C-alpha cells in the first residue's frame, strides 16, 4: 500500500496493530476519523488517555475499575458468600449480561498453562484462597474455559481449597441452545449424556 | 454490555464509532491495548494527534500530504501531462498499488449526486479545469465509480473540458479477472461484449 503522506502511514500502521484489523481496515478507520466533524478522533484519544492513566484494578476481584474497589464488589445488594471464578474481565461481562448471577467475582487473569509459561504463581490464586479463608465464602463457582488448561486450573484450585471445606461447583457443560446435535463435538455430547439432568414433569 | 468502569466504557464507546467496529470488537481492542506493553496505545494517540494537527491537503491534487505539495505531484519522474481523475484518496492508493500508471492525479472528493446534495460546486472540478487549461495537460483518464453518479460526473466534466480539446479516456469496464462469467451482472457483461478488444494472435 503506497502512502502519499508518512503521517497518514504512521496512523494507519498504529491502527493496524489492533486485533482483527488489517491495513485496509486501518486505512478506512483513519480516513473516516479524518473526514469526521464530530470529534470521534478526540474521543478515542481521550478514552485511551483516560484508561491508560486513570483505570484501576479492583483490589478485591481484579476487575477493571474507576476506584480502588469495583462497582460489583462494592454493591451491597449482591451476595457476599458466592464467588464466581473466571479467567478475564470479558468473562465477567458475559456472565453479567446473562443476569443469572448475583454473587461476586474473582478474576484469575488466565489459566495454568505450562506450555505458555503460565504457572499458578502468575495467576490471582493466592488472593482467592485468602478471600475464601477470611470473607466467609460458602460457594465457589468455577467458570473457566472447558479446556485442558481450564480443567487443570480447576483441579489445582480445588486441591488448594480442600482444607477450607468450601463448596465448589462447575458451570454446566453440554450442548448449546439452538445447536444441532449432530454437529456437537464428541466430548461435549458424551459429557452432556453423563451429566444428564432429570426432566421436571408438570 | 455491562461495564465495571465508566472509563473503560467511554473508551469502548469511542472505538465502537469506527467503521465496521461493533461493541464487542471495540471492547476487544481496548482490552488488547490495556494489556499491551509495547506502547501501541501511545502510537495510536500520537498517530491521531499528528494526522489531526499536521496532515495537509496537497494544493495541486487534493491528496493527503505531509507538505503543501504531495509526493506524487512533486515527483519529477512522473508524467506531467496525464491526469487520472478519481473520487478519493483511497482510489489513488489502489491505482498506485497496480504500478500501471505513471502520471499524476486529481481528486474530486466525490461524485455529483443530487440525491445526497452533492453538486458540481462541492467537488474539485473548477481546479481540474484550471489545471487542464494552464498545465499543458494532454490526457484526462476518468477513473470514477462505474455508477449513475460516476457517469454523470464524467459527462459533466467532459462538457466543461470540451472547449479545451483535451483527450478524455475512461478506464476499461468489463468482467473481472478470476470472476465466473455466469455471476457477472448483465450490464457489465453486456458492456464487455460491446467494448470487446481484438485478440492479438502471435
């Protein structure tokens, strides 16, 4: 792609480093921002400056937050004794969108993955144990990825928590709603049969 | 989508205004920039500040430029007497990428489109006439969109240029390379037959 301006080229290069954005999309974005009269460009700059400088990590659950403690952890209406353990902030947002969980969260920051050099010490596991020990937690819901790494992480955490006698549950795995049964993978389909639930007859 | 931080939400909202970017992609971008240690975020901010403040429009062809005259217009190796007339800077880049044109450009800034409220006076047509009149231009290649609006614009410009007796040509329209003939639209296929070119036998 040939540019008539190095300034333009620099801006396009910067945008093309975003996930899922190629050079052509990046050019489209920058030209769109250049033509625009509604300060979209200023809003992006201000938004990035703000998150870079002011965004904090909640000291309880490790969610991104405006203050030291995030909105969820400081919400008195939420259950205090149920923790949902997830990998990332995106998982928190996905679960919040379902409106099916009214407890609090603990963000691990990933899963144990020796191949990627991620061990238990790289994750927020110690603080999870501390929370269970001191905050009167009754149930831990493990909502990590249904992968080898996720299972390993769940296993590791369950061993660490054993002395504390807290109830540990896993989110249900099974076939998706709207999915065609024949296209479900063997492992999921097999597990959905093993973990079948009783049909409630009316 | 529920956010635990208004700062994060503002940044995501700003990114979701980019063309082709929804809320989920915007969140992915912002989280990616937050996690990143390689100053991608700073590069985007700097890139946008630079293009907003320093980017100029070439006073000859209306291309984006670092200086008053763009790299193409100031390149002495390019033909001075052939002008390619296009709608936008993206068209210039697309044609430059083909490496098949060594003349100079004139960017109209759009096409005549009464429905969108774009008349001849909103486009860089007067300056095109001036260039043809004063710069010893021998040929104008019209490379605007093959649409009603594009044809109208070509017709309007050709009428304006008639007294100056400059040669006007159109880029060829026809079936695309690699395209399946049966999927080409009627108009294109019909025109490709009418405008057939002699096969050069070896």
